[in-house]
């Protein structure tokens, strides 16, 4: 039996070599980084000053200790205490609901080919729009974001569930509720003035940007640009064991070699997870279960998340979500747009037979901290109607091999980050850190 397995592994390894593997990642794939700007962005990324109640930082939901996510299926932003899998609801500041989608990982978002962001791609590069970026804000979209990655930071700070807080709690949330986002007294301006008021930040911005000569010139776009440069530098990921294979410097051991052969062969994973970053950047209805509050407006009572359809209005996009990059996937659990699966093996198995997985799904497969609200699970009938059908059958040994291959996408250098977590931030507020 053992001999037979070795023969199968050898055959699959030969097939993998016959398959067209992606080209290696190179420096040309990424935007150039100004290190002074990156260090400024590092401080801002970890500083809760950007949130309405000054208790939540970008790092609260995107921490290197949890694979640049938060380790939860659906996170708790404003109104939470603790970090990662230990985060709980603050009884003194109860949030209205969980954040409706799983916090995505941040690896390689500084690469040029990432032209769509968020699970539904609601912000994307569009040369026909002001500033070259299309967002749901349309006319309220500020000009001055240096990149798509920079523009994405404008959404979390405006979200009551994520960073802004409730409208009666602080001036940022109040401005958001009134729909005043840009201009003097707008939500972004309020945040900018907080930052500019601190001499350490003001001096840093003046030293970093030629167009800033005084603190009152600091805009939210400058803040977001610095954060984007930090993320682009900090979590560039191209030194995993798989990268040594792409560069021709090594081969994978078993069972990862067999897993690679299946991934690029019979399993068909590469049909969506293509290219050097293992994503086609497209949207597919994979039939992942919908849990939690769904992506709904406050006046809506449903718990649906219709995915890309919310952006395009095209029925062909119902329940379709962006293909995530698989870089460091072994450490970015839970999985799916709503984090329905805390276990990677279970998620891979669900991909092989989405309809059966929908029928048998149990909420215990998610990782949800206790919350005194209903953990809604939307009916799966509509999702099942459009979900891609079953993939090729795979036995336990083949799934184990695929998981071994996915482990080779783990990049130790990218997990801790290159600059790391700062010891302190200019605001003096507490930096999000695991206990």
C-alpha cells in the first residue's frame, strides 16, 4: 500500500511539472515604497485615534498575530474588548450587530494586479471616475488617494460597526449619520484634525510629504496614503516555500508535491486560484453559507448578502464573491465571505460539493464570540440555486495532499511583518495587542 502511494505521488509530481505553474513574483509586481511614508503609516495603522470613540485601530481587525485578520468569522469592531479570538462584546458599549463580513487578509495588496478590493469588489480601479477609482460614494468620493489600497481605508472609518461607533457617541459618527463626509467638519476632516493636532504626527507628515507645510494641510487622503504604503510594504508575501519552486530553486516534498499536482491538475483549483497570487480577481458563487446580519442597510430586515450583485445589479452576480488570494491561507481562518468555516479542511471539502455542504452546514463550524443578538443564518435555497456544482471527487488522502500544498504558501517573513508592531503611537492610546 505504501509503495502504491509513493508511485501515485511520483506520478502526480510529474503531472505538476507538466502543468503550467505561475511565473515567480518579482519586485516589478509591486508599487515602489517610500520607507519614511511606510513608518508613518505603521503608526497610523496601529493607532485607535482614527476611530470615532478612539478605541479601535485598523490593527484591531487586521493583526499580524491572526494572519492580518482577526481570527473570527464575523468580527466585533466598535463595542468590543480584547483582540482576535479573545475579543468579546463590551457590556458598557454594546454594538448593534456583528460586522457582516469576514475580515480579509492584507497580503500583497500593494501589487499592481489587485484592482478590486473587498469581498464584493465595490471599490475598483476605473479610469472613467474622478481620481481613477469607482466606489459606492460616487460624488462624495474624495480626490487625492494615491492608490486603490489607500481608498479602501475610507470605508472602515465611516462604518458604525467597524470604527465610527454609533451616531450619538462621537463627532465622527454624528457626521457620518448626517451624511457629511467631505469638506470642513466632515467625518474625514474630523479624523484628520485629531491627527494633525498631535505635534508628533504633524511634524512627521510635514517631513514626509512635500505638499504639506503645516498641520492644517493634513488631509484624510494623506493619512490613508501613508497607511496604504505601510500595508504594501509590511505584508508583501513572496518568500514562501512555493516561491522557491516557482523560481526553480527547490521542489516540494510529499505530500505537498502531490497536492500541487492536484491543485494545478485534476482538482481544478487553478481555474479560480490562478496566477502568482493565486487568484483570478473575479467573482464566483461558491455556495458558501450566509451567517450573521448579512450585508443590509439598517432599514432592511433581511440577513442576506448578495455579494457582487449589490455592486452591479446583474442577476448573474447573485451570491458571487471575489476569489481571495491563497497566500498564507493556512493562517487566515475562518474562511468564506462570512467566515462560515473555521477549519480549512472543512472549507476545501465544502468546495467539492457546495450543495451538500449547504444542506448539512451547522453554525458550530464558525468561530463567533458570544453576542446577545440572534446569530442569523439566511436560507440557503437562493444560494444553492446559483452555486457552482460539485467539483471532481477527492478522497481523504488527496484532500490531505492539497492541504499540504496550501501549507507551502505560508511565508514566515510576511506573517510578523517587516516593521512589526510599534511600541507606542503618538496619541498615547493603547495599541491592539494579544494578551
